[in-house]
C-alpha cells in the first residue's frame, strides 16, 4: 500500500457500505481490518499460478475477449511476497503448514495446532478473532476435517483423527462452514453417531442448496454432489454451486458490524498436483481465483476495512513451467482437449493380461489429446498397470517414487500430455520451494517481502489489531 494512501486512511473518515443493507460509517483511524479473507491454495506454488494465468489468457484471447482481463484476480493484488516453508520440520505436510499459518507455531508433520508432547493447544487466528466478536467462516473444496481447515478450529496429534476433528468442528461454534462435507461422518468403523446429526443437535442448519436462507445462527452449507466429502473436480463437473458461490453465501451469512474472518481453501489443487495433472490443477486454481474475485467485489464497497490475502501452504509436485515454444492460445487449446481429471481416466484402467497397448494409447489420446505415443516410458507404465497391484513393486523397484499411489499408465499419459505444453514435474509429493503470497486492503503492506510461513499469523494479528 502506498505511503500517501496510508496517510489518507489515518486522516479521513471512511464509509463502509453494508452488504445488502443501509450505509454505516466507519472511522479509518480504527486502524484494523474488519472484514478479512484468507485464501489458501493447498499445494499452490509460483509455477501453478503462472500456468493458470497463461491458460486464462489463452482462453480469453481464443474467445476474442479483452487482453486486459487476462490476469488471475489473485495476480492483480498490489502487494506481493514469498513465503519460506523449508523452515518447518523438513518438507512440510498440510498439517504442519496450516498450523504455521493458523497459529504461528512450528509442529511436526501430521500434527494439528498443538504440542503433542506437552498437550498444549495452540490458539488459531480464527479462534482469537471469534473471541474478539468477529464471526468466522471456513470454506473448502476438500473434506472439512482435512488438515488445512482443521488447523483453524481443531487440535490433534494426528491429522488422521477425522471423527474427533469433526467433533471439534462442531464444538467450535464457528458461524459458517461451506463447500465440502464430512469425510467418514460415522467414524472409521461406521458405528459412531453421524457428525451431521451431532452438528444439527448443536444448532447448525445443514443445507445442500444455497437458495435456502435458514434462520439458524450457524450454518453448514454442503455441495450436493460431494464424493468422500470432497467437492467434485471442476474439470469433471463445473456446474454450480462453485467455490465462489459458497464465498458469496458466506459473506451474506457473516456480515455484521463486528466484522468477520473467512478462510477459503482450494484443497483439490493439492490432490491434482500430487497426481501431476496440470489441466485439473489449473481448473481448481481458476475456481479459487473466481472466489478471490468475489472477495474483491466485496472490497470495492468497503475499501478501507477489508483485507484479502492469497497464499499457499506448500508447493506440491515440483512443477516446472516453460511455455517458450507455445503461445497462450496454443497452451489453452491443448489443455482444453482434456476430457476430465486423472481420477476419471483411472477408473477405466484395470489389470488385464490380455490388454492391447495400441487400444489403450488410442483411449489415452481421445482423453488427453494426441500427445501420447508408443514410447518405452509408456510401454513400461502399461506393463505395470496390467500387473496386479501387489506385484508391481517386483516389476518396478522404484514404483512408489515414480507413480506414488496412482495408476502408472494414467501417469505416463498425463506426463506426455503435460510435456506438450511445457509443463514437467519432479515429484508426486511436496517440495520445500517458496510459495507466493499476495494481498490488498487494510494492512496489506505487512505481507510484502520474504519471510517464514509462521510469520503470516502475526501479520494477520497486526492487521486485525488482535491480541493472543
């Protein structure tokens, strides 16, 4: 934020328009962000954002739209920085990274917002904000007890304690949860009382249609087509409601004179990047970016009391992006050939000793585009795919490093198709690369520069003028 602009904030009275309500005057000298959006693209690094922006530019140019509209909303934010994740316990998982953002504390991978040795529970920025009177919302495209969302409302020695984390979600009393649903709502063995029933008993209105406007103080709005608790892949099913729709709904539910704090996670970005699926990753980033655009619309009527921060928690896949030999339209058109996500294609593959490689290559070309050829890498992956899972490590000793838990022929096909647009991957796992952070609004200047991921927590506290 420019110095002259900051001077303006502290010298004048600012008007914040109430969302769908009469005007309310707010004094700029309050010195705090009243409406705060924290967007987290799980696994989203610099290359992921660059690739998504080139795809968007190519799509809009192909449609004859204005070039000035070719930027991601998140890439238009004026304050930018780089966040170091390598300072955490080695290469971080989402539990450690989200804990760092939510609480400012460094924990071991797999641990959520607590010290597993002493039992101390760390207070999250969301819990602190709620204690100050702000209303809290959490929106995510992946199941509600996953690590990123859970770090803001729960505590666990293991991120795998999904049922217990679901109970803590309910006890948090946060006013709004939206997007994805519960994973294993009746527990690992299926014999526990449904988390949905328990949430309803504690006053949550549970809806699957955003046209509803329940009178309950607390709402859980769940996508009607969740799979395992997750929202559908955008590339497979782009029908509403979208992540942006849940953000809109959350704003309407949370808006009030005491302000709100909303966490919005693009959780499926990480899953797509783990699978090294560029097209699916890009579609999930664009869905998150649409949600950022909705927050920017909100901010335009409340310029001095709104803060928007967009970042990742870690980088996934070691994505490298070099589109030197292809223009934006070509990049878009090649990726737009994809018929769906890696998960959709994987469901077509099953071990079959009589399978024909030529048939499978033809099937892959129809799904991913005409970039899959009869190469040794494709042949080798096909041989492993046609081998029963329990015997695959004998065929390929580096099976886990090369393919993780995914179908080998699917992975080989995707890598060939991604290489055709200049995208390569180094791993199916997380990396220690720095991640981008962008901000706009009151306190945005705090997020400039290069710093450790645990510092995001303190910067949010400062912008919101909160105390632990």
